[in-house]
């Protein structure tokens, strides 16, 4: 399985990512091992979804990062 996830950062913003190992990746974010989120502690997992393939997960991640995807996220996933 591959996962798309949303993190609530310490500054209130949302980080969107994807990974095949959600527990490991969340631990990396929370322990400051991810360059993109290390300065925004604390970090909380807000939402995640599993996909059967990496391609599907990456496509949905890209959608959530688009303008219409952000509007969808703000309306349905927060």
C-alpha cells in the first residue's frame, strides 16, 4: 500500500506528502529528520488515505497540492 497524508504543522499550515511506510515517515517528520518540516514542530497527522499503487498515491498527492485540490482538502479533509 501507498499512503497520501496531511500533517498539521506547528505554524498552522498543512503539509501534503506520500509514502509507502506511513509510520516511518511520520516518525521522520516528528523527529526533525525531514528538511521540509523540521522547523515547524510540533507536527500532527491530520488525515491519511491508502492507495493500492504508488502511481495512484502520487497522482492524488499532486491533486491535493493543486489549487482545486487545496479547496477540496479545506472543505472535506480538515
